[in-house]
């Protein structure tokens, strides 16, 4: 079988030295100098996952002097094409985006040929520009393994990562992911990786590949691209059109004009999307690991990162839990499809505000597990119970029998707990009308 690197060589695409690739990504003069802090200058951040599962961050400065040791090392390291303010590679700290990079896994095979890789370049031809299958021509293609690649669109000008622009980039990424994960490109077309983050990191070029037998190799396949060029290949509602920050209000003016927003976002520090769930929901998800089957392992880890965001769990704790779950899930892996630290690190990239939008139904579908909903038709518990009690009163008045919830306290508590894993013992006791001691007794030792 022909590998992705072999196909690119056969087509005449020149291989690029790892340091040349990264200097094209972060040209000399772009990043701040080592041991210097200059206004308007930032660092890139490489994350190394060590054998014990712990993450180590390396700040990359101008000229990238730290990079050769990371590339030649045995540990798994990733890097996103972004400059950051601060030591954490988060969306909030992102300042400048230098490239859009996409994972494409399980390239479609036609007998011994990589038909999926051929299709990417076939539909990137100018003659197909008006075709719905048309793709922008990649600047680089990185062969991360035999059938997995990274498609790189190097921007001719770095893009400012203001909040309004980040939202537009997310929509553009989703639209391009959909096109790059079509059935004529990948055999995994039923599971496109929409959940990947704008700040996703990618295995270092020149480092060992996932199978540890080869190295990640980069090939020059086109020119740097403009945002306007990429806009041609996505629907109008997925285009990046605002290249300047929209906000014109000072914080003091926002406090005056939007007091509710100011209290929620500035004073209380609540996230931009949704609300913070009880920690019990996150702990409950960790207990579901034994139900996960092959085919859903990666998405279970991805959803663990999402639950970590939803429940406001510390990022480092979530990463540690993901690595622990990876080791458990890898025990059921087929010999030829191991769940690696690389996979787990990639799943951990879902630790972003966007993951708050993952719905219960979507998580259940991704992970192949049942997640029952609370059947209150959108009502609060108080309103729901008032309606239920009123209905029971009518049934009682006409002599009709109805379920009273009779049974042992253990059954009562456990049944409610499994239906409401995000509630505290105090809340469960209040809802059931029993003492906290009763709830504590039957839930003792159960992970939440």
C-alpha cells in the first residue's frame, strides 16, 4: 500500500525541512525574543505529553531555538499555528492566527492507491472553483502517518484573533471540515471532526509518527493563501468578513449599558456560553468509561473535555483524567487500532468554550451510550412538581390509583441519583423530602 508521503513524492511535491516549515509559519521577527517582553509581541506554545501523561509547556520565542530539541525528543509534542499572550494555549489567550490546519484521517483507498489524497488536489484545481466540491489548494500537506494527513493553509497575513473573528473562523473551519471529510476523500466520512478547536495543536513535523516507526513529513504543495481566497470555498454564512474588532464600548460604558452582562461576565466571571454545571455531572461521566466500545473511544475522551468545560473543571485535572481514561479504553483496543497518547491529546483540544454547545443528544450519539433526559418539558422542578401534584389530586378525587413512589428509601434515592447525577446530596434530599443522612447513607462511596 502506498503511503501519503510516497504519493506526494511520486507527484513531484518537494519535501520541506521541519525548521523551514516552522520558520514559514512564524517568520523571523514575529515572536518575542527570549527573556524579553515587548508590547505587541507574543510566543507560540508547544505542549509535550510525557510518559506519565502530564503536560509540559514550552514557550517558543523568535527564531524558534527551543524547537529542535522537541522535534528530536522521544516524547509526543504538538504545536498550534497561533501566537499566545500568556502561558496557556487557550482561545482566550490567542492573539494571531498564522494558518488554518485540518486533520484528515483514514484517506480513502482504491485498491492500493490513495484515492482520497488524489481527490483533494483534483478538486483544488482552478477549473473546479465553481463546483460545490471545490477545495482551496493547500500550502502544505503533512503526512502524519500512512493514511492520516494535516492539510495546511498558510495565511499570507496573520489574522487577529478577536472574539468576533474567532467565531467566524470557527464557522469557516466547520464548513471546510465538512468538505475535507467527504466520502470520496476519507473512509471516516460519517464521523467528521467538527469538535476540534480553533487552537488545536498538531504533532510536530520531523518528530516520530503515531506508529513510532516513521517521522512526520511535510511537503510544499501550493502558495500562501488569503482569507478572501478561502471565502470562495465556503457558504456566505461561513465566511470571515470582519477583519477588525467590532467592539467600540469601553468597559465602563458596557457596565452602564449592559449591567446584566457586566455582572455575569466581569464580576462573576461566568463563561460566554451557557452556564456552569455541577461538578457531579463531570464525575458521573468518568464512571461511564466502562460502557464505551471500540469505535467510540476517541469521542468519549473528547466529550470528557467538553464536560470539563461545562462543569468548570481545571484544565490540568481534565487532561489527567483523559489520560487515565485512555489507558482504560486502550485495553479493549484491537492490535491494529490502539488508542494512543496522541489521540488523547487531540481529544483534549475540545477543552474550549465552543464545547459548551455540545448537546446531550450529540454526546450520546458520538459515544454510543444512552443519556436519559429529565422529562419536565422544559419546566423548572418547582413548576413541574406543582403540576404533578395537581394531577395526582384530581386522580385521588375520582378514586383513580396512581404511583405514589412507594418503595425502599434506597430505591428512591438511587433512582433519583441516576436520573440527576449533577445534583448535590443536599438538593437530592430536598427534592425527595428525605434527610441528608439518608441520602449520604445510600450514596456513600459512589463516584459523581
